[in-house]
């Protein structure tokens, strides 16, 4: 299952493959708006992740964590 959210990029650490996003509520997960870190599955997505930019992200649960699998 892939979940979508609108988020503002707060921090990017391409070397570690991580991003911190302040996302709106994600209805499909019953998550309120919050700021949290995610692993980014494909390093090519870092080209679309700039601090301060508002993006639409697709996240998916992989193991125990949620991973960004798409950025629009």
C-alpha cells in the first residue's frame, strides 16, 4: 500500500539517504500532521527534495519503517 501526502522539506541528508518532512495529515494512516524523518528509497529522488520546497510524496511501509518511494 502506498500512501500520499503533501509535505514541506525541512532537512535533506543525501549521504545518509534520509529526509525530514513536515507533512499534512495522512488519512490512510490515521496520522496527524507532524514532522518526521524518512528513508528515501531511490537516490534519484533527492533532485526533487530541496529544503523549503513543498512536495507531494508517496510513502510505503518497508519492514519497520516508512520509506519515500515517490516525489512529485
